[in-house]
C-alpha cells in the first residue's frame, strides 16, 4: 500500500515563527501536493511539484513556500506564520509526472492540524 | 474552468436507510470524477472513481455512485447506511484531457450523520 506520512499530527506555533511541515511518500510518486482544509471551503491547493526541485503554485500560494530536494519528500514552509494560517494541512501524492495520469486517484497523508497563536 | 458543487453541507439519515450525497460538476472535456471520505482527524481516503464505461461505479465499503452526463452529476449512494459511515465526504473532478499534473478540484464537502 502507498503510504504518505506527515511529520506532525498537531502543531502549535506563535505568530511570526517559521514553520516547516514535512511530507514523505514511499511509492516513488512523481507528483506531490499540499492542500489546506478549512470548514466550508473544502480543500484548496497551495503548491504542487511534479519532479525534484520543481514546484508550481496552486490556488492559494501566498504566505507559503515549498521545497522538494528529494523525490520522496515535499516540505511546506510558512515563512512567518500568521493566525489566518491556522488550518488542517494535507499532503498528497500520485504517479504520473508533468504529463499527468488523470485517471489515478491521489493518496493522502493523515494531515497536520496547525494552530498559530 | 473546472468546478464541483456539493449542495448539502450535511445529510442526516437513519441507520438502515438508503443514503445519497449529491455532487455536480463542470469541466470542459470529459470528466474524471472521484469520491473521498474523511473520518475525524484523519486524511482523505479514496472511495471510488468514474473514468469511462458503466455509469454505475462501485467502490469501497458498499458505496456506489452514478454518473449522469446530461445532469452533470455524480451522486454517491449506499443502499443501507451504517453508523460507521458517519464522516465527511468530498467529491472531486479532473479534466480528462489530462496534463497539468493531475490537479483535482474538490467540492466543499458534505457531512454525513447516520443516526442509530
């Protein structure tokens, strides 16, 4: 089975701190994604990556950056955390690369619930 | 532009009764449609998908979904609900023309509450 793991289930940080959320997948997937989930808004795509050192902005990239130095690991960085970034963060992966494999479902990690005080 | 609508924030059903969770979509090409379920404090789990072929798709845990092209709908159904089905359900769509690295568009989610 595909396994996507996230470094923390719960995280509490203070406003202005730099925050790192880590995601690791073990199935050699090319594509990795970061979403945030908020009540009434569903999942919104922050950033995605289809290869090592490649990244693309999603729908809400402001206030976030990402890093993909190794194929299995995709990090989400909050440069200066703010209270409006309190949310559930979900990582996902899928095979296919830039050309895409549209019929394949995404595999999700358990999520990190981040609270910024 | 792709979009997905889940018109109900919450669906309440009694255990043993049939359930339906609604989803409508909009894409330019042929749609690839997915349902995911999220249990409390967990990530999303894949339930089923429609790519092509038979309009009735069967998935995990006894769920099924019916693709209706004329109504642009992909409603999730189960003949007999269980209390353990209580969870948050997300519909998602991707344009079947592919490319653009598998981006999915998600609905806002429907909370299913099954009463014993």
